[in-house]
C-alpha cells in the first residue's frame, strides 16, 4: 500500500516534471491577484520603513530598464514569497514569514502595532498555503466568515503573532484546512469557551495542529480531542501540568488517527504515561523536559509495550534512572530513541538494548552511562546514528563491526580519543583524522572500510 502510494507519487512528480518542461509556462499573475497583494502590503500600514518591506512587491508598470525586466518585475509570480501554479498561473503559496526581518531591531519594536487585514487575501481562491508567522500581528481580524472563500487553503501558519482567542472563528471558517500552526500566540492563553471548542471540531480535515508555547492549561485537552482527523498534535511548552482527569485520558484515546504527539516542557509527572499509551495509532511521542522520574509502575511498563506502532520516543531532559531501560526496550517497533540528559548512571545495559532490533537512531548523550562498550555484543544491525557524547564509555571496542553506522558522536566520553582510534577499534578503518580532531565526530564519509 505504502509502496504503491510512493510509486504513484513518483509517477506524478515525473509527469508534472514533463509537463512543466514541455509546455510553455503560463505567464503572469492575474491583475486581480496582484491587486490583492498590493492591498495586503498597503494594509500593513507601515510608512516609515515601507521601502524595506517586500521590496519586490511594486506596482511599476513599465520602467526605463527594458522590456524583459519590466515584464518580470510586474509579474507578481516573481515577487518574493509568492508562488504561482505552473498550469493556472494562480497564486498557490504565500510565504510572508517574518516580514520585518530586514528592519533593524529598534524599528521592529517601534512598529509593534500591526494589524492583519485577512480580507485582502479573499480573492486568492487558489491559495493552498499561507505563512504569516513571526510578524507580531495584533488581534482584530476583520470579516472572518468570508474566509470560507479560501476554499483551497490547506496550510495556515500564524506562529508568533499576538492573536487572541477572537482569531478562532476566522480559522474555523476555512473549510479545507489540514495544517494549522498557532505557536507562540501568548494571548490565546486560557480556556477556549465551549463554543470555540465546538468550532475546532468543525475543522473536519485538520490533520496537524501546533499550539506550542501558548500558556494553555489542561482545559485545552477536550478542545483538541474534538478534532476528528487529527494526526499530529503539538502542545509543547504550555502549562498542562498535572494528571489528566480520567475522562481526558479517555478523550486522548478517542484520537484514533493521532500518530504524533509532542508534550515537551509541560511539567507532567509519570502519571501522564497511561494517558498517552491509550492512543492507539501513536508513532511518535515526545515528552522531553517534563518531571518524569523513577521507574514506570509495572503496569505502565506493559502499557508502553502496548504502543505497537511507536517508532520514535524522546524522553530527553527528565529525571529517569537506569531502571527505566527495560520499560523502553519492550517497545517493539522503536526506530528512534532519545534519552539524553537523564541520570542513567550505570553500566551500558547491552542485553536490554539488543531487544530493540529495529533501532536506527540512539541518543544517550549526557546520561552518565558507563563503558566499556563492545560493539560485538551490541547487536543492533540497523543502527545508523549513535550519540554517546558526555557519557563515560572509557573504552569502545570493535567499532568496525557496526557496518550500518553512519554517524557517531563521542566528544567528552572520557577517553583519549586518538588512542581508541589508533589502538583499539578503528584499526580496520581509514580515518580522516583532521575531521575527527576538529569535530570529535566520525561520519561515514570519513570512515571507509579498508
Ligand atoms: C495607519 O497608520 C496611520 C499613521 O500611523 C494611522 O493614523 C492609522 O490609524 C493606521 N491605520 C490602521 C488601520 O491601523
Ligand atoms: C498597467 O498597464 C496596463 C496597460 O499597459 C493597464 O491596463 C493597467 O491598468 C496598468 N496597471 C496598473 C496597476 O497600473
Ligand atoms: C514550476 O516548474 C518549475 C520547473 O520548471 C518547478 O521548479 C516549480 O516547482 C514548478 N512550480 C509549481 C508550482 O509547480
Ligand atoms: C481590509 O481589506 C479589504 C479588502 O482589500 C478592504 O475592503 C477593507 O477596507 C480593509 N479593511 C481595513 C480596516 O482597512
Ligand atoms: C482580542 O483583541 C481584540 C483587538 O485587540 C480586542 O478588541 C478583543 O477584546 C480581544 N478579545 C479577547 C477575548 O481578549
Ligand atoms: C485553566 O485556565 C482557565 C482560564 O485561564 C481557568 O479558568 C481554569 O480554572 C484553569 N484550569 C485549571 C485546571 O487550572
Ligand atoms: C503527579 O502529579 C499529580 C498532580 O499534579 C499528583 O496528584 C500525583 O500524586 C503526582 N504523581 C506522582 C507519581 O508524583
Ligand atoms: C531508580 O529510581 C527508583 C525510584 O525513583 C528507585 O526505586 C531505584 O532504586 C532507582 N534505581 C537506581 C539504580 O538508582
Ligand atoms: C540528542 O543529543 C544532543 C546532545 O548531544 C541534543 O542536542 C539533542 O537535542 C538530543 N535529542 C534529540 C531528540 O535529538
Ligand atoms: C592522548 O594520547 C596522545 C598520544 O598517545 C598524547 O600525546 C596526548 O597527550 C594524549 N592526550 C590526553 C588528553 O591524554
């Protein structure tokens, strides 16, 4: 199924490529769409630094500089941040992130009061992706209901603006939305009212939602769990602290399609585990920087193993000790595991790690794990990336048997680097020593089996 789909995508890419190279490109954006862009530029109401904003968005209709240049600069498809369809000539993507990147800092703050007039985009009915992130736009968005005319808009990024909760009805009016990012809009803080929750549920196609760094508390959970098609949810850096009430745990389990969940930096304790293990399709879980500590209770260990589809687990920067390892190595499909910055003092539990037969990427940096470690014993045949920075390995033996390895990070592992390379494990490899010394990293490009 997956392969068929991939083959189909490849074919489509090929066909598109052939079309785009054999047919003549549709020239020039529609005048109506060009006007919309110019309206948007005018609406951001910058006067003093206007010449520094979107400088290529000009209305010049003929210049002294010759026909070609005139044609190309007045075609808004060539303006910065604008992408038109090759086939229809209509605007399909607007990248308007951090518009003031080239205004010097003082001016940036001096001009904080920017208002977004969403109505200026209404005629861009072919628009599929709009990125307005990092602009510090204030709340106060007009004519929200009309946004329903943006019937092809699938991706909207409003990260790091100052929108408050009044933006929600605007967003929920957009019918085809699949990906929404609202990270760092501090004024969203607090509770969605029940009605707003309901509105979120009306985003029937929404597959990806990012609400990182918004100061939400646990009351946000019933709101997000009402979104039926959600596959990716990120709630990092909020104040979700504490245990989910039992009902909310159940609600998380109702996210049948959820494949990726990020709950980093929320002050959770170990009681979060039964809640996340109830999510049936989970592939990627990130719980870095919480207050996760101790061993999972036996039942929870079992629950972790029940995450049959989990491929990626990030538990960086918690307070686990080495007793956590058997709980994690029971997760059958794990490909990527990161346990950096936990207190895993103790001897590298080789046998335990050998259970993770699918493992490709292992990060154990700054964990205090101790060597010596013999790669003959570590039978991870698919391992490609191993990070042992800041561990206490002392000795690494038989690196040459790790033929799958593409990157190995070893800085600060408490051994005289050149001695392990020359006398111990690296004898069968020709090594670019310069690279090793400067980066303290061995990469496949610099290791060749001789
Ligand atoms: C635009 O800027 C002018 C001058 O700074 C100000 O008088 C006007 O109210 C602003 N308009 C909006 C919609 O913010
Ligand atoms: C550009 O020039 C054309 C005719 O050459 C005219 O029809 C059009 O209105 C002009 N556009 C603008 C935005 O001035
Ligand atoms: C248009 O075609 C060019 C190559 O001719 C390609 O690089 C570009 O991605 C295409 N754009 C779209 C929107 O398909
Ligand atoms: C917002 O933009 C629309 C369309 O360009 C325009 O009709 C409307 O007057 C603008 N609103 C404000 C407050 O400038
Ligand atoms: C949101 O911001 C707008 C404009 O700044 C303001 O009028 C409105 O009262 C705010 N709403 C809430 C719920 O804070
Ligand atoms: C969450 O925040 C809302 C509003 O900010 C508040 O009314 C509510 O009591 C908070 N809930 C919890 C569990 O802290
Ligand atoms: C986890 O936190 C909750 C409330 O925040 C508390 O009731 C519970 O005892 C804590 N559990 C552990 C194992 O610390
Ligand atoms: C790990 O932590 C648990 C509880 O926090 C404790 O019972 C156990 O003795 C610790 N194990 C080690 C090896 O420190
Ligand atoms: C892995 O380790 C490095 C430090 O060695 C760290 O910067 C990185 O964020 C870690 N975690 C993940 C998930 O990659
Ligand atoms: C590492 O070994 C080399 C030669 O074997 C020696 O010259 C060097 O001083 C050693 N470095 C450290 C930090 O021990």
